[in-house]
C-alpha cells in the first residue's frame, strides 16, 4: 500500500503525487478522513482523483492511500 500526498483540491477533483503503481480507475482513500475516490487521469507523477464525498475538510499535504 503506497501513500502519496494531495497537491491541489478543486471541489470534488483532487490532484495527488507520489503514489507509485497506481492505475486508471483504481479506488483510493483520500485525506485523514479516508474519503473514497477514483483515479480518473494520470499525468506523469500526478494523479487526478474524483472524490465521491465532501472535500471541504481536506487540503494540500493530506495523505492519499
């Protein structure tokens, strides 16, 4: 299980880096609240994640597992 970190939050879209081995459509846990999200785009080391819950309590630096 790899742990990355959030670099940007824009509503339900979260960008994270440092999650080696992640693939399109993988399900991840976002933030200390462990919100459920799905990888929708990969650009090099940056993964775009669609989060299916309220993201108002997470921010840059929070973990992504």
